[in-house]
């Protein structure tokens, strides 16, 4: 499937979830902290959202992030995703090169979202700051990163693991001149 078809699929799914949540484009955009025009472009497949935007929209709609990529009727009590079946989010990475691969998406009612993340080497001045409800675990697989958590800098290398409240600003960037890879588990805060 090409990138434009994938964008259209994600957009259609987000539109379906918004309507199921009984929200207007304007209300959903406001809650997800994006513009109404941008959300309309995402839903029509004209723009590809970042993982941060998809995650915020899933939170607004009260669904697991995986529901954006696979319908609840296709899910079961177990998810087995082979290495070649992972789904890319932001096929070419975000505008700065972050690439997320969804590692598990077939389990019904997951408590966590699981990704493989490739972190780029980019200038500090360009680093996006992430912040969202819930908790996150990042296990380094390859390379080294400089991780900034609420103003505290931490260097992480292969085998290092960090678990943190994701409501504080955080980001990471590969160091040593080469990209780094990590396994990421996000446990969103869900209303009961």
C-alpha cells in the first residue's frame, strides 16, 4: 500500500472514531490541540498526522491508539505481529525523522500501546517536546540517545531502560552521529 492510500486509511479511521465519539471536527480539534483545518485535512487523507497527534486524538475519542489502525471487530485476546507485519506511522518519519512502527495492534482492549521507535540525529533547536497523559517505558535497543525529561538530561545506551510519567515534557535524540532504536510502551491514562 502506498503512502497516500495509508494516509487515507488513517484519516477515514479517525473520522469514524470522531463520529462514534459524537464530536464535531471543531470540538475534536480543540481537545486534541490542533486546528480544525488540519484535522479536516487529516480526515480527508490530505495530510499525515504525527504519532503525537494520533495519540491525542485517540485519547480525545476514548479509544486505544491501535483502534486507529485496525477495527475493534478484527481484534482478539492475543496479538502476534511478525517483524514484517509492523505498521509504520508517518511512513517517512515526522518532519524531523522520528519513525514509529506499531509493534502490536490486534489485541482487543489493550492497556498499553507498543512501538519500535527510530530516533534521528537532529539539531537541539529543532527537537519537538512531547507531553501526553499516562506513562511511558523506553528500552534502548541500538545506539545512544540524549533524553531530556522535564529539563533533566539523561544519556541512554543499548539495554538501558527508562520509565516515566509522560505528562512532563520529554524528548530524545540520537547522538554519536547515527540513529538509535528503542522499544517503547505507552500506557495512556484512560477514564474509567
